[in-house]
C-alpha cells in the first residue's frame, strides 16, 4: 500500500560544497525518493522554519535537503533535529535529582559533615590561609608586642589553656585598632583588637573573650569556613552562576549561631578549669549591648557569621540575653582566683605603647 | 559567479523573550544547571532567524557541550587557581612576598587565559555554525593567540590605555586571519591610524579633565582627609559637601559626554575592522553603523534593565545579535562551487573558558 506524496522541487547540499543540486523529491511511505536515489525516512531529521523544511541525514551530518514550506505536512512524523528524546529527559531528570539529593544532604548533614572534615585539613595549610588573613587584619607595623603587656597576655592564655594545649597550637596577635572585637582565623590564629582591651574593665573580661575564641579553635571553625569557601563555593559558583553563589553562601551554610554556642560551651569549661571568673564575659557583653543598642534593652553579644567564615565576637543584634546569663550562671558555681595583678593589667592595656 | 549572499535577521524580540523566560524558570528549578541548555536553545533561535540568501544559519552546538566546557574550566582553571593561592604561602617563608607573588602570578595567568578564552569562543561558535551544510572554524587551538593577546594587554596596561586603537586593530586582524568560512580563509587588514582621532578625542575629553577634577579637589580639600584629627568646622564641612557635589556633577557630565565620544570611537572601530575584512578573494564584510545608533543601543539596554526590575537583562543576547546582524553586509561575488566544506574538525567541548570570564556577548 503505497501513498506517494506530491512531488516537490528541492535543493540538495551534499555537505561538500555550497552549490545546490536541484532534484525532484517525493515521499513514498517509509522512503524518500530523491531523483533516482531512495533514503529511509527513519534516517532523517527535520528542522521546520517559516521559509521551509530542511531535512538532515543521520549518517552524513553536513548533508542538507531543503524543501518548500508546503512539504512540511508530509514529514511531520520525522524526528525533529534537537528534539528532546527520552534519553535527554532521563539525563536532565537524573541531574536534577542528583542536585536535589546533594542539597538535601547538605541541608540536613552539612554541618555534621563539615565538623568531620574540618580536623582533616593539614595544620600547615590552615595556618598558611590564616596567616594571609592575619596580614589583612594585623599588618606587621600594627601588631603590639610591648614586653610587659605580652607577658600579661601570656599569663591569661596560660590560665585558660587546657592541660596539653588546644587541638592546634594557638597564636594570639594584638593589633592596634579601635575595633572592639576578636576573631579566630584558620590554623589557630587569633586576632585580638586593642579596642576590646580598651573597653574591658577587668582582665577577666579579656580572658573570657579569649576563652570563647579558643572554643572556635577547639571546634576547627576556621577550617570549616575554609572548606565551605573552597570546596562548595568553587564548585557551585563555577556551575550555576549566581544561583550557585546564593546557594553556597545562603542556604545550608549559615550555622553561625550553632558555632557560637559551641564556642561558648567550651569557653565556660575553660574558664572553670582555669578558675577564672566567667562573670567577666557576662559583664562585657552586657556593657557592649548596653552602649550599642538603641532600644535600651540590656545584654547581648550575639555573634554573626558574615559569610566569610570569620566570626564576629560582638555585634549589635538585639535580644539573646541567654548567652550572657549562661556565663553569669556558671560564674556562680565556683570560686575564681584573680587572673592578673593591677600592674600586669595596666601593662596589658599598654601593650601597644612601644 | 553570483552576488555575495545577503544577510537578513527576522527574529522577533517577543519570541526570544518567551524562550528566555522558560530558560530562566528551568535555571532556577535546577539551581542554575539548565542555563547551558538554555543558552544552546536561544542561540539556535538567533542563528535560525538569520538568513544568508534566504537560507538560515544553523547553530549545531548543544547544552551538554557547554556544560562539559564549564566543568573543564572548574577542573583546569578554578581548582588549580585555588590550590595555588593556598599552597604558595606554604612554600615561601615571607608571607607578604608570598601574597604579592601569588597575586601577580594569578593576574598574569588571567590576562593570558582571557586571550585563550576569546579565541576558543570564536573557534567554538564558528565550528558550530553552518550554512547549507558548510561549517566554519578557526585553524588553531588558541594558545599562541593567548600569548599574542597577552602582549597586547600588557602594552595597553603600560600605556595607561593610550595604545588601545593599535591594540584593538592588531587583535582583530590576528583573530580574523585564523577564521575559515568553509574552505575560504578570512583576512583582516584593519588599520589603527583612522582610529586615533576618535579615540584621542574621547580619551582627552574624559581622562584629562578627570585628572584635573581630582587634582582640584585634593588640592583644596585633601588636607581634611589627611589630618582628620583636626576637627573641621561646620563651615568647612559645608564647603566640603559642596565640593563633593561639584565633583560628582562633573563626573556625571563627563561620563555622559564620554559615553557619546566612546560610541563615536566604537563606530569607527567597527567600521574599520569589518570593512577591512575579506572572505576568500572575492568577498568583503561591511557594516553600516553610526555613533548615534550605538548610543541608542546602549540607552535602550539601560532602559530595558531599569524599567523591568532587571528582568530585561534576559533580552541582551537578542539585542546584541540583532544590532549586528541587521547592519552587517557581505559585498562582492562568489562561486558557490568554490565554497567547499572546511577540513577543520570542531572542538570537543563548549566555550567554558569564556563563560568563566564572561566576555562572550551572546
């Protein structure tokens, strides 16, 4: 049973030259007759446009047959060039499922995975990165090393450092700056801004802040930030443009609050073991919050993660008196011994005077 | 011999917008991964709506190729770059020097890779473009062009941009020299000399007054910045704010005049490069463009983004393609029988390197 189509004038390009061959073309059931030649319809692909119908051959990718637009209706069953096949859809479906699976994994287990991975970063690598950041915050000429002040600082560190030291050797650098803050960088590097010492009324306040930073060191929070940034960031940003960036910085990575709590837990332990009063941090947070919030609510010291992985000790979010109260609560449970003499405290305050 | 094919573009912005809306939706749903397939899709539309002598151009690239290109860039560029900036400080004791060396090395590598990426983008697009079954291509891989372009970039940097006309003409000629349209070679003989007048006009009118502006400002008010501990009086502050206002106003006026003059230069550049480019022995490109058309093109782009809450940005590839395709002509005549298939094979993956540095316009 043959159903011959109408005969069309067509141009054939053989894929070798731009000069057309002119042929009479007709469809005959499952074959296409081109002059004397016959081609199986199954070996063809079609592209339709306003100006006409173009047929491609699977076996000769550069070959083209161009038919007038009225021929299009006789070839509607031919597979479209660039048509989405079931294989394409399974690829796209598979990719989307994989991405979704990774997103779900990160959402639920992201921070647990980070916590597992962070200690695996070699100390030298972490320290190399920490040193680079340290140069930005504390350039050589702004570091404070007055002898008596450094000795006082070492004494504080000695009191709160646990037996056998922290998981990484720590280096505390004091930088001459009005900023009231302290930050922990990868590789156990801690930057203590002089403004924080200036605003502290007792050595216990400085000790409490350092104990909190030691907590970040104990949990490798700096390394966690490093892995986020280099691991996930590079991959997602490379792949997905802006969407990836948003995903990597926003969604599953903002566990800053949890990290601050972990650091606080450690700080409370370190202070207790060193018999240093935890009331200092509590007072410090209360004062900082009191001077900075406009609504007059006392007490804060909520930490924020600014996305760079550098955690701020002090910021001015309202609320969260919990933190302050936890330190105060702990302070009541043990008797503390003074940490510095008046003289040593004055020396620490003058650590930037050379 | 017959007349060289006539270039036409009949694509409708509305159709393109609908394609891009779909692409945008799917890109969001797939965390951005679909955008490679979306790009292939809109390119297919732009090419398909562009005809030479009534026969449409064909875009034969696929989303998968672009996707693989992007993965390759991550593996070959992003990750090594990350590792270098991580490891260099470990190998060199002095951290300051290590940081400086790393920064310089990375900047130089990026200058080089931008050239490689530009070449490979042309190479990819040409190899995936065919007309009547005849493909195009570039003869090399792009690494030697990368070096050539690197030299030009340095010349540009060290001349504070003054060498730009010479650099741009050189770069164009070198790129075009490697193009093959089927079997026909292209050649470019763009001359930098006609570009100097419009370029120096823009440079002189913008850069010189800008330096003068800043000099005036710092000569009069610089002291207030260098010695902030001497609290300035309210009267001083008032004067300072007026001066900053004048400075900004001046920069806006300069920016506006500068954009006009830059469009003037760009029109001269497009004409010089296109009109001195030949295809084979018998055909030449031509572009009909005026500075005013370029200004309207840019103003249109700005309006499109501003008045659509940024959504209009998805139309940019269309605007660029349409602007060029409607103004480019092929002069001369050719013999269809001598326009043969190229013997160049296309590259195996997409233009990921350019995607990474974002220098491709469509």
